[in-house]
C-alpha cells in the first residue's frame, strides 16, 4: 500500500458524522457483475477485502483466453494472483478459517500465499471491499461463491450492498480495516485468551491455547 493510502486510512474521522454520500445499490447478481467482474480486476494499487466467511468462488475466465472461449470458469484466485503479480497490495481479513476448497486452491499456486495476504480474526463479521482508495463496497455479501461468485440467479444468496466513491467513508473504513489488520485491537480484545492467532503476535511464538473458541 502506498504512503498516500496509509495517510488517508490514518485520517479516519468520526464514523458518526452525518453526511450525504453518492452510492450505487447492488442487489444479488449485481455483486458479481459490478464488484467481481469490474472493480476487482481494475485494482492498480491496493485491494482490501473483509469477510466473515472465506470460500472458493468461481469467475468467468479472462476475456481473450481459450478458457473464456470455451465458457469455462476459474478460481477467483487467478484474478487475485494476476493483481499481486502487477504489484497490487492484496489483503483478505476473514473471521473464520478458509474453506477446504479455497485453501486447496491457494496451496496449488506456488508462492501465492506470500503475495495474497490473509489474516484471521474471529471477531470479524464486516463485509467490505476497498479498491485503490477510490471505490468501496459495503453490504451483506461474504467473499464466497454464493455471495459474490458466478452462481445462477436461482442458487445465489439474496444479497444487498452499496458501492461508493465517497472519500469520507473510504477514510473511515480503511482506517478501521487497518486497525484490525495491524493488531491494534488485539491487546484489549475480550477473546484474546481463546484466539488461535492473535494478529499482534504474528512473527512471534504462538500463544498457548486456553479453552475453546467461543462461538
């Protein structure tokens, strides 16, 4: 992430400040058409994703590829890997362990786990996507196939969200994401004793587990 984006995230501001913001409503399949097909691949600097559940999801193969001509669908990790290879800062903050299918797909791509960064916090239930500090998604959709993937209209979840370029919302939500991602919330967390992976302990010896993780 560039220094400019860090500065914008740090400014924050009062999240309770009343204001008017220009937003676009996303319903159901709009999440795939607008968010997955248009916004995610357009990232040039940073792509930050927060989701309660993280599962493998399939997307249409890139335009111009043989797979696209054959009507095939590929893992969204192909898109994220391409972004990371172009230098995009790709981060996924998730509340539960990734699904087996997602973990398996990640494991098949050598070195990808060092380029697409994942951090787990059991208190994360927010769903957001921030692209380059210019576009922000807020809504109900998790980063899953049923939430934003290429599911048929009769099989996908009913989802509602908004897409906005409002600078104030971007500042506040990027700062919130960064606070969780960097472990600033860890020291005072009421679940710290049960947390399997305290973020502020990354790179140090893992803490000893005490009891079971609260549901």
